[in-house]
C-alpha cells in the first residue's frame, strides 16, 4: 500500500514561516524563514539570494551611567536627510535608505540604529528593490 503524504505539510529542515532569532546583548530579530544565518566575529548575518542583513550589538555608558535611547540616537548621524524612525514600548530607531551602485550592480542599503537604555544595535540591510518593505519589517522587528 502506498503511503499518502499531506501536500500542505512542511518539508523537514526548511523554515517556511518567519522566525525570531536571538542575537547578542539580549536583542532579537524576525527574519523570513528561508534566510540562512551566520556569525562574522561580533556581527550576526542573515541572507538569501538577494538580501543581506547584518546586526551588531553594543552597550552605551558614560562613566558607568547608561545612556538613554534618545541620547544614543542623537549621536547617530545618517548619511542623508530622509530619516526613517520607529518607536515601540522597548526601543527607538532611526535610519536611512539609499541607492548604491557597486561593480555595476545597483541595490538599496538601509543603515539604521535601534536603541534602548544603555544599549543599541547597528543594522545594515542590502536588498534589490527600494520599494520592497521586507527590509523595513526586519529592521523594525529588532527588540529586547
């Protein structure tokens, strides 16, 4: 007798849905399930065939006093004037998107900082289409 398999059942070893990934410093981020992940020294990286995400976590104190999220973001000077922001109960974020041309390839680069009291993450996402909301969703999903 032939075994019948449910065609809607997920295949083993493949993440079909978004996943929340634990990063250093207590941070986490949600990425599409098909992204592969790796660490490059202190920087976490995720990628698929055309999008790359990099996140590095830092602590921010002066003389043993933790800086506020707002103070941390004041120190962040984006490269252009089209500043994106977001705010949740836990974090504040500020960043920019710009088009980049390198080796004949054009792509978009989101560079952002997400901050909470005494800590922040630098997030860089390179992706092919500036109108694609995936990069913003990933960045805005950074949380403690």
